[in-house]
């Protein structure tokens, strides 16, 4: 059981680190929204690719951890989203809404999966996770619909990246703190 706990902690630490870096990217996009679409597209695509690899790593190295068994699906989807954004950076303003919306839908569904596992053991924490999941889904719909003018979309995307990663950090810290309650998941 100690080895499983170490593996779980490693996955959570990697995901927390990535969420912090991605939140910093969101802050950077908000502060430097005048950067070119190509640069922003390449950065966002690269982060999706990295996150996809992290999820694939957590699936292939941690097959014993059933909590992460769907990470292969989410990892592949993140890789595809990252490649799509990287190969289409010039039309970023046109595709960014859709790409990020899809990414946030993927993350929201991923959090829903966690919610269904965790609600058996911890009703209070699972409600926080459900709220986080629904927030991801709501933000993704807002981004896809894009009620904002083109001039503010880059800042808006940066704000959404920051907010979703704050929610992501919340859910990861929650999982880390409640690990002893969730040992039955493994």
C-alpha cells in the first residue's frame, strides 16, 4: 500500500506543478495579450501536449490506481487538442474558442469521473469536486459560444485558463488531503 501511496503522491505532485505553470501561463496571457497569435497558439498547444503526456504517463505507470484509469482517454484528447492548436496558430482567434472549450469540456468530464469515484467515500469533498466539474463545463460553454468581441478574447482566454487551473489546484489538493479516505479506490 505504501508503494501505491508514493505513486499517487507522484502523480498529484506532477499535476499540481503543471496546474501552477498553466495558471502562470494564463496570467502571462492576460498581462501580455498583445503578443502574436502564433506565440500564444504555440504556447497553449505545447502545454496541452505536455499535459496529455502527463496523463498518459499516469495511466501507463500507474495501472494499479483505478482512479487514473481513464487518463489514457483524456491524455490522447489533450495530445490531439495540443497538436491541433500548434498546427493552426495563425487562425488562433477563430479556433481558440473551440479548442479551449473542448479542452475544458474534457477536463470537466474528467472531474465528473473523479466525482463518481469519490462520492462513495466522502460526500462533502465530492460536492466540491462536482462544483469544480460543473464550473469547468460552464466555462467551456462560455468560451465556445464566445459572447465577447474579438479584441478581448485573448485576455478572456487567459482569465479562463487561470480560473480553471485554480479550480484544478483545488481538486488536486483535495485529493491529496483525502488520500487516506480514498485508499479503497486502489
